[in-house]
């Protein structure tokens, strides 16, 4: 047996970003084992690893590698940027937060880097088994990161919930993949696409396989009705981890799902599988927004709003075309900036991870800490979709894709539920500037890393909102690489 056919020329350069992140994680883990006195350099070293991976992105070679199972294209590189941006912001927010919790370790940052590698594998996999391998690498990292603060009971509980529910969802994905293989003889997306084009009669086995696959992926995305784990896990996880978990894994799962839906498109149209996607999107938007109205805990509110935002992005997935891919890419970048930024402000309110962070905790924050209050207000405006923020532009693109594809009724539901969200987002702004603080204890003072992360998020949210065209054009030019050459 020879491996030569699987190792194409320049394969090392093709996976350069992944290799940099893997190496950075190994170094961090080894330094933690050598001496606890080195903990002061862990976050800077993790940031250097992320920047090194970003530099490596400009040297990667496009094409299909490893026997045609791993694709590097402009759209995968764009999503790599989303993953690296989210991880960079999470690392910057974690420095002060983990130090206050006395739980900063090299393994913590290593797991963030290795989880990013899993997301890159999901985005680039042309083989369902590669996607699943990346998904499981990511899930293991999330499971440990959620419970990284071992002194906090709520963190341990959240970790166990994610582990049990995640294992259950993985079973659905694996069983669905096995049924696809049994019905078509392959798990390669290109061969699946060819089979779907040749087959004229719907196969019940394929429908069952699709339902199982979507059920498992729906859990990873926290789509309703598979969302029950999200509020508890977000509330129990260290806030920077919750911020990262709310954005990056969802972006990776969305691009993988879009590629899968593209391969299954002929059969999906014939068997009305797209109706399942539509129902999940509507349920997520309705349940996410209406339940968020009743939340006073900030992390639970952001968890339910995250369910709604995934619903908005799923609306675009109903139309499998280049505009939809571009709209999801723009939304993912925008969501990374505004949602991680919002969680970043919340991370400065915590006295103990076992305590809730409620609306009362941010009362008067706009006057006590003007920068944090202004940043939170901008993030809330953007999440609600008010102009001239990036959130408004992202929603416009997604809704336009739905209307152009003839899904006008779903777009109307999305618009109406988005209007509902304005209430609970602006309620946060009301507390920031129009309520006096009941507790005179000042919020934690963020260091240079935390302030830098918030500044990046604020500037990015405003710049994309004011000048969205370059980003969307870039995403549109790159989008074809996801749907072709499978």
C-alpha cells in the first residue's frame, strides 16, 4: 500500500494554518506542564499562534487534497478568517477573565486552538467522514472548555449536559451517514451529488438518513427544537467560552451543512427536504425571540437570541445558491463581532461564575463605565438589526436571498420576529443608561486584551454597517467554490 496518491504536491502548504494552530496548542500544553510561572505568556503565545495561522492563510494553495477529500477554496479561506477572528477575540477576552477566576492554564488556550482546527476541517471536508472527524474534534474541545473552571459547580453541570447531549446527537449524525453510504455506496459529497442527479425516484432510506443527519446537525447549531442544551451550557460555561461557542462552531456547521445541501439538492427538491429546513428556521426564530423576551439573565438572553440568529442564517440555506453562501458568510462575520463583543462586556460583570449576570448588574453601566456601556449599546443595536450597524446589513442580505428564492412567507416571519427582538435588545440599552445601579460594586476593570477585543468588535460592527459592499462582493466572488468541484 502506498500513500503517494493521497499526498498531492504542496499538501503541507494547503494545511499550513491547521499545522500552525496544532503546533501552538502543543507548545502551550508543554509549557503548562513545565512551570505554572509561565502562565503570563500563555495568552500572548496563543494570539501569536492565531496570527501565524492568519499569515499562513495567504500562502495556502487552492485545490483538492488527500485523495479529493479536502478542499481549499476562496470560501473556505474566508470562513477560516471567521474562525480565527472568533478565536482571537475569545483569547483576548479570556486573559483577564480566567486570571480573575484563578483557572488560566495552557490547556485552556490549546483547546481553543485545536477546536479551531476542527472547524477548519468541517469547512473543507468533501467527505462526510472528514466533516464528522472535525466535528468531533471540536466537540471534545468544547466539552472540556465548558467545564474548564472546575471549582464552579454550574460549569461542571454545563459540561456534563453538553457531553451527554452531544454524544446523543453524534449518534444521529453517524447513523444518518451510515444510511447514506448504504443507499448510495459512498460518503463523498461529489459522489453523493452524482447519485442524486441520476436517481429519479425518492428512496425512503435517503429520507430517513437526511432526517437523522439534520437532527444531529440541528443540535450542534442549537436549532429549535434541538436547542434545549444551549441556555444552560452558555450560562454555566466561562463567559469567553460561551462567546466563542455561540459563534465559531455554528459558522463551521453552517458551511458544512450548505455543502451537504448542495450535494443533495436534486433529491432535496424532489423529496421536499427543504421543507424540513424551513420548519427548523421558523421554529428557531419564533422560539428564540419570544423566549428571550422573558429572560433577565444576560447569558441566557444571548443564548436564546443566538437560537434566533441561527434561524435567520438557516433561512438563507433554504436557497442553495451563491448568494445564499455569501449572505451566510457576511452574517457569520458580523455575528462574530457583535455577539462576542456582547459576551465580552458581560464577562466584566462577574464576581463569581456561580452567580447570575442579570439586567440589574448593568444598570447605570453607561455612566459608570462609558466605554463598556457604549460598546454594549452598539452591540445591542446591531443584534437587533438597526441601521447603520452591521447587523442591519447582514439581515437585509439574508432576507433578500429568501425573497429572491420565492420564500417570501418565511422572510416575513423573519422580519416580524426580528421586530420582536428589538424589545429585549433595547431593554438592555434602557438599563445601561436609564436605570440606577442597586449595587455600588464597580464592574471588573478589563485589561488591554479585553479592551482591545471590544474595540475590534465595535469598529468592525460599525465599519461593516457603513461600508458593507466590499465584504459582500468578496464573499460573493468566493461563494462559488463551495458549490462547485465537489
